[in-house]
C-alpha cells in the first residue's frame, strides 16, 4: 500500500488490520448520524493509457467504454472466455487514459492477465496502487460533502468529476469514492475529518451490500457469470457494443433467459466470509460474494443462490464452510 497514506492514517488514529482500515481510536459515539468517512486502503487502481487504450478495453470488458467521460464512470465485468467473472472493476476517465478501480490484491494479477492480450495494441497497463490513495464518504450527505469540499456536483450514481488532481465518483448506496495522489487525499481527509464520523472500511462494504453492488475478490473469482451477479441489471454489461472476452456466453444467457441463480441480500447472526457456502437442508445451494458487519451487530451479505431453492426454503438457509 502507499506508505505515506498508511502512515498518515495511523497518525490520525486508524487501526489497520489485514490491509484495511478496521476503525479509528477513539471510536465514534454510538448513534451519530454524520456521514461516515473511511480510508479505502483495500482499493487499488490499474491505469490503461495509450492511443488504443479505449479500443483495447472495449474488447476485454463487458461494459461500453464509449459511455465513459469526464462526468461519467461505469461498472464492468472482466470475464474468462467461458463467461466467468474474474473482476468487477469500476472505470473512470483520467488525464492519462482510463482507471480501473479494483481490490488492491487483484490489481497486479489482473494487469498481468490483461497484458497478455495487448499484443500490438498501443496500450500501456500500469498498476498505480502504490502511488494513489482513496477515501470514501458513505451515508446521506456524501454527495453534498463532495460538492462543498471539491466543488464537484454529483447527484446520481456513477456521475463523476475531477478537481485539483482528485477524482470523485458517486456510487450506489449513498457513497462517494475520491481517488488521487496520496498527499492530496491526506489534505482532503484533514478537511473532512471534523465534519464526518470516522469509520472502518466495513461501513463502505455494508453500504455497497445494501445497494446490491457485488465486488469480486480472490475467494470468488471464476465462479459466477455476470447474470448471476445481477450485472446485467446494473449497467455493467452492454448487449449492443460487440465482442469482448466471454461475450458469447453472456449473450447466450441473456437471449435464452436461462438464469437460475441470482445475487440476493441476506442477514445472519454468524460471521460470513466471501466464498462460504450457502446451504439448504445441509446441501450447498450458493455461495457468499461479499459480507460486512451490520449496524445491529450481525452480518449483512450478498450471495449467489439458486432462485427456486431460495423461494422454497422460505428463509431457512444456513452458512457452510468456505
């Protein structure tokens, strides 16, 4: 991770565990209604630059790259030739080309895999995770704070803007992600900290789960098609742009209507981990994609499950082992 960003957070009371900001000391008072401010230490960035960057990404990712602009970001899926999702990047435009926001631990493996297909394209792929930092605003008022702090007007999910070297993107679940050089992010943190409730990254994940937005991690790679993750319903898949890796399988699923498993939201009192089995009557019927501690002390999760089984089980689903 970016050591300067990491150290700045520790100096400001962050507890860093397993590469994430787990919380801040002193802990905020219970029941506060302020917008949450969190350091997204687990987030990384791949940059695609060069005159063929757009065309290259168009042939690799499920979304329509032509829809991305200075004011518009896009969700996407990166699939295997068999249509299984390896990553769910968020894409936005930068001065140098396009940024792909991913879990940090996936950035270099995905960059290397994409690099194998560059061939003669004039596209350069760079892992910028060590040079950039990201923070998140979550909760009502997140977009208002981004406007006041950066002068960037955001009013709907996936609207984007930039100011003073920082990029801000509104995301589903009342969230705003702000990314840039670590020194700039630290300065912004200092401006926002007194106006927000400092929180661990779990609150960011909880807001994403509440909005039904999945993030593929190493534990869940190559398991699901975009349809299973509901990416066909959220704008992450274009069915009109032409070919990309895995497109044949994704298109066939769309036009045959054969989607028997879907992403659903659940709550549990037990700890949930990505990749864990979801069972009905002791038999696996799905798998956890993302999980986070809920405000009530339990766990919120997104899981891909067999639709008919979920309906028949009437809530009688249990967690199995990873």
